[in-house]
C-alpha cells in the first residue's frame, strides 16, 4: 500500500515537472505593434484616441505616434485630399478661384454636413472651397469633384492616384466626402502625408483658419458657415485643417497650428468625443511646441553666394535670397546648420531679380528647408574671345 502511494506521488511530481518544462508563459513579441508606438512611450503622454500622430511638417519628423498605421475610417478628414486636388488645380492654373460652378442635383442631395446648396445654383470655386474647409459641406465637395473630373467617381480615381503618389500605402478612398462606405479607410500616418502636402498650398489656411463666414452673393437667404474645428477659435495659432465624424469613425481631426515660426501638425482618429479629440490634439501640439524652436537662417534680399562666371573671378553675380527662411530645431540639442546652393549655370545670360536657383539648408545633415535665389544684376557669360582673354590674363598673372 505504501509502495503504491509513493509511486503515485512520484508520478504526480514527474507530471508537474514535465508541464513546467514544456509549458511556458506566453509573452508578447515586443516588436509586434510596439515599434511604431516607441515615441508614445518615451513622451509619457496619455492620448485617449485610438490612433494619433504628431509631426513637424517642414522636415516631416514624427515626434509622437500611437497606432499610426492602423487602418480606420477617416470621416470628413477625407476632404483634405479633396482640398489638395482643388488647390493643386488652382495653383497650377488649371482652374481659377473665380470660376463658376453650377450645382448638380447629385451634389444637392448629399447627406451629412451641408452648405445648403440648391440644384442649378451657381457658386465660385472659392466659395466651394470655403464650404468644404469651413463647414465641411458634402454638397460643396461633390460639386468641386464634378467640376474637376466630370463625376465624383472619376474624381475618386484621381484621389487614389494622388494617394499612391504620396505613398499613402494604407489608404483607399471610395468617395470625396468621407461618408461611411465599405473599404473607405486610411491611417493617421497617411493623413499626415496628405496634410503636409496640402500645407504646401498656404492659401488654403485662409479658409480652414476661418471660424465664421457668410456667403450672400446671388442668394435671398445668406449661407452661414461655421467651422467644425473649434480649435481655430480656442487654440492659439490654429489655422486648420479638417475635422470629421461618423458613427463608425468616431471623432477625427487633422489639426495644425503655428507659434513663433514653428508649425505643428497632429492627427487624431477614433476619439470617443469631440472634447477628447480636441484635448488630445491640443496636448500633442503643445508638446511639439515645447520641444522645437525656429531659427532664421536666410533673410529676404541677403547675399547668399557669389557666383563666378569665369576662372579669373572678375565676372560674377550675387545670388540673393528671394524669401525669408526659418528652420526648425530641437530645443536643447546642438545643431549644425549647413547650406548648399544649386545654381543654373548653364544659362548664358542672367537678368537682375531673375530666379537662378535655390539654397538648401540642412540641420544635422537633414534637409530642413529651401529658398529661391535671384541674381542681383544683369550679366552675360563671356564668349569665346572673352574666355581666351581671361585665360591669357590668368597665364600672364601667374608669370607663365
């Protein structure tokens, strides 16, 4: 009896030991899903939204991210791409702000946020941009899409093509408004890419940064526009870009603000309320402003480089900065600033105030900005006889 008891105890111990060898606690792979959130852990910030990102848009440096590559519905933040294609068409000369657009029945019947446009009503491109950027009008967005591409379907094709060009790899647009549709998804990271591209058209900020606007031209009842982005009114320096909400997407925003020459861009997706969304966006931008500073490296009209047109060095012009240029640097970090001028030296003649190239400015080896350069005088390159004369003079000067 004792032997059987000891044998049973031995078998139980062997079984426990065996389980201890072959069964291990399951540990999460630290490289899965955590890589992109490293900056979130380092910052110590507590963002309640499902996905978020903070970027310094001039350099494209990501300061903070949380689930930034998770595919989610963007709601009306979609309209950033609609505005981008519109501003690209305007700035390229394809269309004008003053162009007249006739509102279709298809535009009028759009649900959700509306500019309250009527079928057959005629509005300018600028008025439609106001309707999109301020009031998030779905009717205005569709009207703009139809004007640019003939139909919303054709315009959506352009949206996806532009997204591909911007390397928005996790984005699929199904409409130009952001209304819920199967497969209409993007990510906080992809939104930051198209937002950054839109910021290259600063005229848009004139509209997205407006809190209230009234359009009364040609109407018995004026159109009152109120910006859905309350940060424009309550957050210092905020001038865009776009909010969004649907039951599926929850509360989203791509927000940007500038202070003391520094611009920040933040994207929030899947926030439980507009108050939480605005709180997170404000917190992230304030964090960015606390970490970065602006330094002016070029002043409009300053001499940037002496451009020699012959070997002797007596034929030259000064390349001057056409605009001010500030670069953004991390506070408290030693930063090395270097410049590289790219001049079109193939030209045979240079005119005063003519743009002749540009100056790239690097911070710690990374491109931080660039500015156009112009010639300070009219000057021609020497011809064959002039070059022979210059070379002869150089030979004589060297005593050869």
